[in-house]
C-alpha cells in the first residue's frame, strides 16, 4: 500500500529531528533550575528540611523560621560554642516533651 504521507522521496527527516526533544529537555531543565534557585530556596524545601537543613538555612540566613537545631549546628561550626556545650544543648533540644512539666517551662 503506497500513501503520499509515507513518501519522503528518498530523504528522511534527517538528524535535525532530534532538535525538538532536546529543546524540550533543555526547557524543563532550565525551569527546574530556576525554581531551585528562587522559589524553592525561599520556602526551605529540600533534603533534610525536617531537621532544619533545607535550602534556605545556610550560614547567616538569620530568619525567624530557622530551626533551633540548625542554629545550634551553625554556631558550633562557626566556633561560637565548644563541643561540650553543643552536646548539652542538643540533648535539651532533642529530648521528648513531658506533659508533667510545671508551668513556665522550669523543671
């Protein structure tokens, strides 16, 4: 069966046919890159976000939404506190909350 649509007169589409899929791959890549550098960074999305190590919590971020463990880790990395003080404060921050604690947070 011979159809007009299948007749290329001996010439195929050529290697330029790969240009369209490569162009779409480049567009998707650039959109993801743009989102990672702008929107997702401000929202703190990323791996380790539950532990305060998202994109927006780098050194000097100083935001009010910064996780206390991230602040503690940054202070330790910058040399503001020593290892003993770091361990003590980390233990306090990671211990489970007790319901029988007196009012005002004192123990």
